[in-house]
C-alpha cells in the first residue's frame, strides 16, 4: 500500500491570488477552440499556477524552475502545438494574466521563476 502524504489547503492564499487575478482581467478575444466562461476568461488561476503559489508559500525556495508551463511563459495559447488545432475542450484560462502575475509572485515571495 502506498503511503499517504499530508495535504495542506490554504484557502486564504488561493483566494488572495485569485482576487488579484480577477481584478487584473480585462475583456479579451477568446482564442478559438476554448470553452468560454465569460468575456473576461476563466474566473480563477490554473491548477499549475496554484502549484507555484503552494511551492512558494510552503517550501520557500530561492528559485523555481518550471517545465511544461509553456502557456504561462508565453502569455498566450500555445496549446495547439501539442494538442492540435481541433482540440475544443480547453478552458479559457488567461495565460496573459498568469504570465503577468509571475513577476508579482517573484516579488511577493522573493523567488526567481525560471522556465525550461
């Protein structure tokens, strides 16, 4: 049997950053092939971005190196490169906003975020 690891839920951390994210959103042209939430895009940060926040909050690293965060790095929808142009179930996350928030995360937590 696999050992279970303890899980920490920090609703305050997630709520703070999701509120900041929602304040920064402006209407945008939703890329084709995404499921639309509303004119502002998805109402919360992606699970991957929340993982960055948890790493910063609980592990307090000096540097985080991200692999597979192409959309956050580019600030755009680069998903079609790997999933193909006919993919139609992708949520309309605001990669442009998450890209902009990386600088805020670096300043808030004193961490350097690098992309592979």
